[in-house]
C-alpha cells in the first residue's frame, strides 16, 4: 500500500544508511503491481550495496514481476515450491528412519495432514515425536495426537469441512487462525478447489445409486477416518450441479489471488464465507 502511494519509497529505503552498520536489506512481502513498477524504475539506476528481497505468491511464466527479475542483469528469481504430499511422506520416513521407528498407516496419514509448508518446523515436530516414542518401535495415531502440534497452526481440513458443511462462523474462525499462522491464502483456496474436485467424483458415484457412506469408505486415497462422517454429511447436502458451480467460483477466486496478491486474504475470506453460506442453505430440507 505504501509503494502504491509513494513509488519512490523503495529507492529511498534501499539507499538509506543502515543504523547498525553493514549492508542494508529491504524485505518486501506480497509483492504486486506497485512493487513491480517501483522496482523496474529502481533497477535502471540501482547503485550501492543494498539487497532487496521480494516475496510473492505463485507467478506464471510471463507475468510482469517474474519477467522483470529473470531478465534483469542485476536481479534474480528463485522458485520456492510447497512440499507435496509425497514430499512430506518422504520427510516422515527419513526422519523417523534415522531413529529406527516405524509408523502406522493411520498415524502417517494424520501426520502428513498436519505438517505444514515450513520444512524446518515439520522436522522439529518429527524430532519431538521421536523423543516421545523413544521406547517404542512403532508410532501409533494416539502418539501423534498426544505430542504433535499442527505445524501449520491448524489443519486445513477443519476449515474445509466447516465450509462445506455450511457452518460459516466456524469456517471463518478456522480461516482466521490459518491466515494468522502464516498459511498462504493461495494454499487455502487451492485446498478448497481440490476438495471440490474430489467431492464431484464422490457425488457422481452417489448419483449412480451408491450410498454416500459406502463411497466414502471405499475412497482411494482413503478419507482420514476422523473426516468420514463430515464427508457423508457434505455429500448429502451438495448436488453435483451445485459442486460444479462452486468449483467455477473457487477457480475464479484462485485466479484473482494471483492477479491481486495484495488482496488475496480478502478474496479468500469472501470465497470461503460464500461457500459456507451456500452450504448452510443446502443443508436445510429442500422443497
């Protein structure tokens, strides 16, 4: 917001003398259009030894900010990718394997869901779990529940289930906690999109006559057992055509978070509350 109002602010900060001595570093979060414009002007005349570090959400090839840093001779871009489910599973196996510990399937699935994008924090949680289970050979679900905090501050699952069960107040509360813990809004809306895709697949099966509980129980990859009842309730409330409409709106929101990264939190809050309100209407008996 400050750069939008004063485009010269970036150059002023970069050229200021550090009060502590040494080289000065300027750290920009949620870099967007205003920063791109200011940085383009600054790079053309940049001097001195200040380091400018800018963080942004996912940038497609060809987007202005990415192009600027990749093509400039005095700048560079580094891609950072969130750990996938496979990556997280690998970290679990590696860390626990060092301590000669096995882990049950339920415990692994739950642990994979609560470990976050911060790899250092995830390893810290795994080290704590290893110490807790030092006298055991196999880690069980109860062990994970007893000792591991959610490395993302709160699993996305609770927010997703509250949203699609039609509980706006609960969804909003969980969303606030996710955002305050540092979970990127783009990750939150992407999780909603993935959930809708999976729900569409389930809804297609129930439309063919299979009971919702049977569909959820037979799901591959399996639905975590603590979420199964919620999935069944969601399937009972959402029709296939409603899920299709919801997915289109979520994908619009995903696109908007990339176009307007500074407004990403607002965009995601609006999308989540809209979905939760819609789900609350679906949960009532239809006439």
